[in-house]
């Protein structure tokens, strides 16, 4: 058994874990433990962009962003946390830009933004109760936003001398009397046990999409962090809330980004109808993901889906009306996926899609400062964050 001592140990090397790592102050030691090499983390599969009300292309505000988020959660979201997130999102994007993240750009050099599902603003900005219309809020880098984010953060973490333990699997937390003082892990290559002692432990271990057969999640998305907490007698919350992305490749679940619809792609049923006009007459195909996913299932259940060769059903995502430069410059990855995995040429024919398990909305209960709590009185597990 090998013992290590660090000021901070972070479990998970995706976007959240690396963003936390680069924030650790100088003079403190930091270890990041990951069961895959950091740039193989699932953040690298994120495509379409990150929501922040920069207002670079259209008038926008964090209040409008907050309204969309609260409404999109069916008013079940933590509104204090949502307020903090939407206010802080602008700063977070600017910080990533300063770290070197290569966002796509507007003609005058600002961070480019595009329309995304559920992103709206009042048609009359002076009247917050006026009809909501789609707004360009998603900050993106073509359709490889997660990929460039992950590499940018990894490079910055290396610059700050963060120590990485790649291909290590964490098996337990060291928790006693509601104080967390480290983790136990093993080296996957050698099976050697390592004990990491730390003043602070942060869990950034991703979701559990792999419990579903059709999912956009990588094979590493098996909910390990949830198990670590649960096995130590700590609670989990809202685990029933799982986001299904409406457009995964048929049969495979591989993500076809919302950016495709943000750039003008439309969903069609077997009658050639743009069916989202029935379910969200204003924003249509850019409605929130749960609405679009339910709409697709309704179309299929009511006999308007396409029947595949294996007996399963799908609808079509039509990008054929988009200019070729949009497909090449803004959507190169998803069009490549369609060609590679389904043999479909998106410039000439629609892409078969179906809803795919995408995002774990529930998880480890925390304060807005990421401190893990273990009861309804918000009592904290000292030294444990998520």
C-alpha cells in the first residue's frame, strides 16, 4: 500500500474536476485522480456550447437566462442556486477565454453565440410578460466545445503543477465523525492500493447514463461517485431526474448536438411534418430538451415515427436546407458521426434520431459553495465537496 499526502484531492478529471483544480491557490498541493486519462473524460464529447447571457449577438440578460432555467426545471430547481449560476456564467466564460479556450468568433472578434433549446428572451424587452422568442445564448467552438474546453483546462492544470493519477479507480472515502480526510484507490494497471490523505476532497465524477441501453454517455459514466457517497451512509437526492437529449443517433444514442437545430435543422415525422410546431409553436425545434423528447415519443406512439430495420422507431433530423458552409464550419463533428455510424449523408438526406439518456440531474446534496451536506438541516461533511 502506498500513502500520499495532498492539500486537495479531486476525483474526476472532466470539466468540473479540472476547473476546480486550476483554482487551487498557489502554495497548496493538488492531486487529480481519474479512471481514464484526463482528456478522455466525457466532457470531451460535449458539442453545442455553454449557456451564458453575454449578449454578443442579441440583447440578453442573466435574468432572462434565470427565467428560462427556472421554467425549464418545471419550477422544481433550486432558485437560489440558479440565480448564482446564471449571474456567474458570464464571468466563467470570460475566464475560460482568458485561459485560452478557442471559442468561435463573430466578425468583430467577440465570442460567437447561437440559439439553443429553451434559450429565450421577451419579444419586447421593455415588457417581460411579452411573448418569448429564441435568443442566441450558447457560447461555442464549432461543435467541439467540450473537446477544446477539456484540453484548455488540462493544459492550465499542468501549468499549475497539478499532479495527475490517471487510470486509478477510487474505491472508498475516508470518512469518520462526519469529517472526510481522503480516499482509497487502486492503480488499474497494477492493482496496487493507494491511500490519499487530504484536507479537502472534491468529487467530480460525472453521471450514470450507462444504466440505460441508449445513452450519449461514454462507457466511463457509471455513477461511481454516487456509490462512494451512498456506501458511506450519506444521502443522494433527486436521482429520478434524468435528462433525455432528444437527438441521439438512432440505435446508438451518440449525441447529435442541439446546435444542429440551433443552426436551423428541423425534426420531421413519417408524414414529412415539422411536428414541433404542434408542441411549441414559438420556439418549435428549439424547445427545452424534455419537451422535444416527449414530443418525439408521442409522435412514435401515435404512429408517426419511422420503423427501423430492427423494429425500433425514430424520427428524422433534417439538415439538408442548411448551407454547406454551416455544416462544414459549425457542425463538422455531428455530420461526421452521421456518415460514420449510420452511413447517412446529412447534406442530402435526414438523420435518423431518437431520445438518448444524457444527463444525471440529481446526485450528491451540497450547499451553493459545493459543501456536501448529509441531512435536512444542511449539516456539512467537513472536508468533502462535490
